[in-house]
């Protein structure tokens, strides 16, 4: 995870998954695949500033996820990465 720019956080059947926290701790921009997710501290943290959220219905479309991630320019990723580092202590 430490050497990745993006990390998948796929919805699971348990609310206790640590994938999002692991991605944040690894300074890896989370790509969250879920239709409904409740984020920790979402009342004080704007997750859209450092996460990419994707609906599950879009993920099954051919090359959707690859095209989405490929379309993110380096300066946008850097902005997200810097914001990610700012919120990691939460």
C-alpha cells in the first residue's frame, strides 16, 4: 500500500473493515466502491477532498474504473494526497 497511489476499498458485509484506515495510514488515496458508506468523523472531515467514491453499478462497466483513475491528473492526485496526510491523525 505504501508504494501505491490509489488503494481499493471495496464494500464488505461487515462495518468493521479497516481498509479505509489502512489506506489513509499508508498515504494511499482511497478508491471507495460502495453505494452507501458511513465515514468516521464525517461531520468534521470532507472525504471528497481525498477519496474517490464509485457506485457499485459503475464498477461493473467495462474499463470504467481504469479510465476513471487514469483521468486523474498528477496535480489533482497530489492535492488529494496532501489533504489525506492532513487528516490522518483523526
